[in-house]
C-alpha cells in the first residue's frame, strides 16, 4: 500500500538505496512525472548510484528484487508493471530529472534567483572559500569598520589567537539563522566582580581571625583575580563545612559562599554576553568580507550557497512567490541520509514539504518520503542535529517504519554489532540477517602497539588472498591515518588515502603541473621535476606564448608531445578540471585547492581513512584502529544548548563553572551526553562498514572503545575470497582537443583541422546567450548579454560581444523562427540514446510532435550540420514515438537562415 507521508529508520546495510529506488519507481508507475520528483542525497556518489539503479531496474525489471516491493507499494500486478516498463523508461530518460545532492539543489535555486543577492548566476562553488584570501579581506574590513579593538578584546578575553576568533566566526556564521530571537547586548561585569571580591574578602577574614585555622585553610581564600578563584576546589562544594575549613566554620560562611557563587554567575553571564555581542558585531564584518569575495570572484562555499538561499527564501518580501515558482515543479520529495540534514537545510525545504503534503494549491496528490538512521548521526560539528529525524516526523505527522534486515554484513558481524550496542545506544533495535546468510569473522585484540598489530592483521588478510582494494583501515584522525600510511608503505603494500586519491597527487598530473610552473616561473627546478616525474633525461623546453594559448591547449600539447597518457584517466579528468581556470596564472595560484579526485578505477591499494570519511562506504574486510594519541576532552569554546531542534541558549566554556552555575551545568551535561552519543555513533558506523571480516585493535588505556567495554574475542572463521589481479591492456587513445561546456561535443566535432580558438569562443558565447534568454523577445536580451559578458568577457573583444548580441537580436525578430518556437521549449536538452549522451540546443514540443533546432554561427561545415541534426531527430523519434522535424538555424552576420533538415 502506498503511504504518501512515510519515513524509514534504515539501520546500516538495511537496503536504504533499494527502498529509495522502490519509492521513486512506485511514484513513476502510479503516474507521477519524473520532472516533479525531487530526490536529494548528500553525496554525488549516492545521487549517481540512485540514478543508475533507477535505469538499471527499469531495463531489467523482471529480474530485479525491486519488482516484488513495487507490487506491494503500488497495488499493481507484475504483469501491469512489466507492460508499463518501456514507456516509463522512455519518459524517465526524456525528463528533466531532479536526482541530485542537496548542495546541488540549493545551488540550482541560487543560480535561478542570484540577482536577488547581487550575485551573477555563473558563480563557482568550493568546499570552502579561499581561507587566506578571506582572512586578509576580513582583517581589512575590520580596520575599515573600526572593529579592530573588538577583535583584539575578544582574543585577549578568551585567550585565543586572532585566527582562532576567525574560526569561531565560521562556526557562528553556520548557526546565524538559529539566532533569530536572540538579543546580543553589552553588560557591565564590574559590579559582579566587586561583589565576588567582597565575599572572598569576608570569607578570608573569618579564616584569618580563626586561631585553629590550618595553613591550608588560611591560603584557601587567597586569589588575586577571578581566574585564580575558579581554580579553587572548594568552589565545587555545596558547603564550606568540610575538613579544610571545619575548625573555623560558622553558618555565616555558607551564606557568604552563596553570595559569592551568585556574583560569579552574574560575572560570567555578563562576560559571555559581551563576548557574544562582540562576536556578533564581527560576524557582520565577516559576512561583508565573504560577500565581497563572492561578488568579486564569483566563488562561494557550499554553506554560502545554503545561507544565501535561506536569505532569499526567508528574508525577501516576495519569498512566497519564489516558493511558488519552485514548488510548482515539485510534487514529491525524497530525502536520503536525513539524520545528516542541518536545521537550516530543513528550514529551506520545509515549505516545499508542507506544500507537497497539503493536498491543495499547486497539486492535489503530493508525497514526502525520507530515510535515515539516527545511530549514524556523526556530523554534529557541521550542523547536523540527531533529534531532527524524530522532530520532523512529529511536525509533519510522518509514519515511521523500521528496516531491520542487514543485507551487507555476514551473520557473525551483525550479531557482534547487536551485542555491542543494544544496551549502549538509546532505542537500539537489533538487526537480523537475511535468510540463509551465515559466516563472518570478528576479532577484538588488545595491543599497546596499535600500528604493529594493525599491520600484522593486514598482512594476514593479504596472505589469505584478500583483495587490497577490499581492505579498509579506519582510524580516529587524519594524523593517525598519515602515520599508518607511512608504516604500511614501508612494508611494500600499496596504500590509498584521501590525499593520494586527489587528482593533483597523481604522478602524471604532478608532472604536468611542474611543466606549467616552469613555463610561468622560468625556474629550472620545475623543469628538473617535470622530467624526473616522467622518467626522462632533462632537456630543453621550447618557449610557449602564454598570453595567446589557452591553458587547455598547453596541457593538451604537453600530453601529446611527451606521450604522457598511459591508459589511466587522471589526465582526462585533469583536462576537465582546468576548464574552470581562465589562464595559467589563475591555475598555478589556486590549484592546491582543487578537490577533484582521481578516477576510482585507477586507484589500487589498501584504504586508510578516518571513521567519519568511511560513512556510506563498505568493504569486505575492516580493521578499526584505536587512537594513537590521548583524546582531548571537550574543548569547543562555545556550548550550544538545544531544546530538541531549537537553539535555547549559548555559553562560553569555563573550567569549573558547573560547580557554581546550575544553568551552565545543565547545558554542559546535555553537551556531554551528545558528545557521548557522537562517539558511540562513530563506532557503530565503523563496525558496520564490514561485509565479511571485522578486526578491532584496542589499547589497554585511554582507548577509543572504552564506552563499549569490549572483551578480547575471536568469533567465527576467518575466510577470504581469493583475489587475482588482472593485468589491464589499454589501447592507444585517439586524443582530440576538448572544449568543455554544454555544447562541447557539438562545437569541436566540426573538423579535425586546426580550429580558430576565437571562432570557438565566439560560438560558445553565442550558444550561452541563447540559453540564458528568458523568452525569445528583445526584452530578454540585455540580461542574457550581461550574463554572457560575465562568463566569456575575458575571451572575447567588445566588438565580438556586440556581434553576438546583434545576431541574437535578429533571431528573436525573425517571424519564421518565432513560429517554430511558439510552443513548449526545452533548452539544452540532454538525451541519452544508444549509450550516447546528446545535447540539443532547443527541443520544441507542439501538438504535432517535436522540433529539433540546432544553432550555428557559420555554414562552414553545412554537410556535417545536417548529419548531426538527423541523428538528433532519429533519437527523439525513437524515444518518443512521435513525428519529429529538424532545423539548422544559422545566425549569420547579416541574416538568419533556417534550413529544414530533410
């Protein structure tokens, strides 16, 4: 039975992606349009996997386990589903699907409404803005705005460096939407300070005048400042009537003790109120600095995108209209890994969820579906709130069902995890294995030489024939990971870490980067490095005109000249990645921030990664290593106290404050509980990555595993699938110059002759202006021109921009063209046909069928244009089964020529 408002608590390995695909396909079979289903994940990998599984399931539905589940959900018979499958698949492939990451969805919204926040829509997104550039801009803004004293005061009072305050501001910035209703004000603390010293003086006087007082007692109330005072152990007691002061104790001492505590509470509340006031003042400057960078450079962090979308949707007067424009295209919402959703992300999505479930307005039959596992909530440090899962279910009256079958791990691993966490994790529901599943091996060993023991177990697995790619070592910190990497490499075992998977760390790519450095800096060391990396004797390198040759062409030429392509696809990815840099200078001063990873098929070795980075992954064999250093106690300078998902209060962390401040003590206790849950959840994530064999290496003291009280055991039989490494034979790549963008495969197929770079840039810019037209009329041209100048202005002269504008203007005034597009239009339509992906400039759907329109700026390759459009027409006709015509539209210097493709 289909439930339109449903959530699954999906424990590790319980088939979360399977159920997401079932839900998605059930919606399609019940008549929902794929273009109106929003499916959001947290990683590109998950989004790609879901899209691929939807297609694969539809293509082979009769053999897929999803078929039986879809029958249960939709109430349709297998025969009915199989009969509809081909139609559903065609419609899906031809739809504007919305299966993407939550960051991509927010980026899409921001591009659509970017002008509301004075931002051009062709901005770039990074994990973080350039920290050095941001800090430099922030310090300049601090000086200009007269906030230098505020910054220095905060640093001195909190005993933090300026850079630490800068880090605090980033965290404050991520929570700023939760401060609504908070009032930051300056308060005087001198009164409280005097009251503290007064009470302290009275207590000291009583003891000093007591003949029986011991030396310890007489020193007890000596303190020259508040910091010395709060270090006193007696401050943590309920009464002063105990051994140290017992001989001098009188009831008045406890009265004064209470006065002192009260004054201390007031003192610290006033101090932190001033701190948060100052931090909030600096936050305004920090935000101004961030905005200056993204306005000037068009560079935003992913959280900047989220913050700006929230600002647009919640701060502007016409936000309801914007929401209408968004949700008019969304009827069904599917959310993956919901336990990792932050409060601000939920606030952005909430109106869309409300509309989907309202049963009125834009549509009548919407739905809401989310999956997650609170036990895997480990991202509180970046805004995740574990209580959100349950609270959202309450808010929307969502029915929650549990998935308790583990399809990933073998029986002994599942049973070990159940036994370990059933009494440790709140509301833990034991998992069971699927029918017939058996086997698995778990070993817990104690060793104070963790590295040696981990390597010993790693060698044992390899000797049994384990595939190195299916072994993962999970550690506590990146620093631990680097140490493991170094020691494992000494054993001659290939290792893969987050660092080694970066594209810029691959040898062929490093060589090209050294080559580029030599061309730009003219330092011989870079030339030596280049030839060393490619394994050749050092030789001279010819001069390259950096001002007149594009970065892409420079890289293409060096790859071709020195035969650097060796069958691996690192260089292909690199060619794609550098398309975002306007020239060699921009690349060389920014490349270290390039986060692109290498092609996974070209990465081989034992994986070493942190527990947090392992989330969402699975391996045949997992070795969980104890931390190599002593863990630091909770040290976050600010404690955020929540009432479920609402931020209730904030406190500055102060040693021993809990002893005299009950309100603070409650908040600290809540924080400690959440921190404890985080650590338990992290261990649960680590153990549940294992499919077959799980090893845990535990220290005897200061262990990562203390909370779960592990005993030394060997459980099950250690077995490995025998692995044989196959030698790959690569064929020579017939390399062609690549030009990136939505028109890539069209614009550089023109001919294998040398193409004029200016002509290519002209064509790209013209296509972009056409794509940016809101309507095919003159009123839309100005905005489209501005966007084009912003994206291609550095490649084109002013007269070329004017020429493009003139040609586009001629087109939107051409009555023959306007008659063709007087129907539903799809710009830059992606079509998958016979394992090829096509991009059609303009696809028009009218009452008679479809029209394919392909724009060209020159008739130089007219024969090829006809052949190209014919292939598009054939693809559309086959996919839709409807009559399809094709036109080549030539936007020439002095006229518009429209040719029907016969």
